[in-house]
C-alpha cells in the first residue's frame, strides 16, 4: 500500500507541480505559522508585517513527509515554542488533523500516527524526535481560519 501511495505522489508531482514555499522572518521569534493547503493565505502572510514577528511561515500538504519536515525543523530550532495551524485542511490527506494527533498521541511501534484518520500517516521519525516535538511546542488549532486579521490578532496575544 505504501508503494502505491508513493507512486501516486510521484505522479501528482509531475501532473500537478506545487512549488514548496516557505518564508523566513524573525529568526529570534518563537512562533511558526503553518497554512496547510491555503497557498493564497501563505502569500498574504508572507507579504504582511506579520513576517517580521514570526520565525517561519510555510504550508503543509502531506501527512507523512510534510509532517516529518515540520518536526525536523522545529526540533532543530529550539526557539520555536508555538505553531499556529491555520488555513484550509488538505482535502483527502487531513494533514492538520494528523499533526494535531501526532502532537497529542505520538506514534506507535510501526511509526503510524496514533488515532490519525489520514490515508498514509506513517512517519520515519523516532520516538525521541516525536517526544521532543511534543514537549517543545504547543499547537494553536486554527484549522479552517483564513482571515489574515484574525490570525494577526491571535499572534499579538501570544
């Protein structure tokens, strides 16, 4: 099943190429923003004054490699303490759901995100990498929120 999923992913890359986009802001900030599939929101945030208040703004499209990349980034940047999870959920992949389940429940012995409803929630992360992520950051669940002002207001409170 995993091989079929990898093959489908490679076909999607060719037929529907989506550029990987991430924007770096204030390296001293403790805040990261994840816009899930909302690329328009990602662009708006990256062109706003908010970029100077956060360390990084990026998107998250997959419940496996995407989440692994996010966890590796956070774990290697110990100043990141808060991840704002906003934007539209990734249709079919439920990436936001899986990230929240990873943060709450971790992974099982096979690397599967516990209680995830995503189609392929298997990670190659170690248990210690997951534990570090769980203890280092809190996730602010704003899945579905695409209003720039509302996101900015919440970040101002933090």
